[in-house]
C-alpha cells in the first residue's frame, strides 16, 4: 500500500509563524519559533517531502505582504511548497506562482469567480491547482474561514471535478487546531463521491489517527496536513530541533 504523505503546515501572519485554532490565528507563538523561513528549513531537515503554507493576511484582507516570505521559503528548501490564502483572481495567481510554489490551493475564487478558476486551470493545469474546502455544518466557508457561502460542499465538489479539479484539501474547521480528533468521515465521503485525490487537514492528535487515515489511501485520501500536533511533538518518534532551542540558524 502507498504510504500516507504527512505535510507540515506553516501558518503566516504579519510575516511570522502563528498558531491557528478553528481558523483564527494567534500571534503568541514564540514557543514555535517566529520565523517561517527557519521553520521551513527545520521541516526540511526533518525529512518533510512537502510543506503547506497558509497566508492569513492574504486570506482576510487580500494582502500580498507575505509573498516575499513565501519566495524566500521556496528558495531555501529543495522540496515542493504548497500555498493557500487570499488568491482571488488570475492576476493574484500569476504573482504567487512567480514565488516558486509548486501547488496552489484555491478557496474563495472557486466559489465566487469560477470563470477565473477555469482560466487559471487552463494556464497551470490540475497538478498545480487544487481546491481547498473549509467546511462547517455541511457548508462551505470562504474568505479566510470568516464567511458562510450558503453552498453545500458535496454538490460543489462534483462541479469542481467537472471543470478539471482532481485534488481537494478538506478541513472541518471546527476541528482545526483543537486536538480533539479529525473528521475522517468528511474526507472519506468527498473521496468516494468525487473519485478525486484528497488531502485531509484538521484535528490530528497522534499516530493512531494517522494510521486510521492511512486506511483511506486506496480510495484517494493520500495525504494529511498537520500543524499543532507536529509543533507540540505529539508523535513518539518525532525529534523537532526548534530554532529557539538550538540556535542552528543564528
């Protein structure tokens, strides 16, 4: 069986690494190390195969202030970087792609500006463009997890597949950063209903839950994004050399 890909998440606000709970970024994260570039280097040293970046400034106020940080991350590690946050149109897409990211996860644009999404897909292809699904009570949440769309996620995912999307990032935002367990059934349902690839995000606490998701690899749930649980060393074999402790990048 193919192994489940574990993807560390780096959440950025005001150029710093933040902790996120249910989509709300908290700035008091000195215990994790504030520098996203250093954090990316640490995950690379820990043998990560892909890094997921969330730009909370972009998601909430359509700012591009963190693009330089993203570019530095891409040039500092030799593994692919996936990006999400605040990409609303074709022009935004071109700019973020120029930073060197390997894959872009689109949320609000897919809901509110489908013609732009189709244009983006035509230029970059489905290997570089996926759709991020932030879900609460069966409903898609947009604009940085701040606005209800009124749209059922399951009908929407099928429409996305019809226009060429073949991967979804799936998060039940009520579980995000809570360490109360993942909504695995949500990711399973989307994989079964669409036959698309699924990256699960949210709620992972321990290796047993990773093993539960591993069982879904045959139906397309092939990867998982983890933030807080990795930063808090919740896996038995994990050895995280934090910047604050080791000073290896000073």
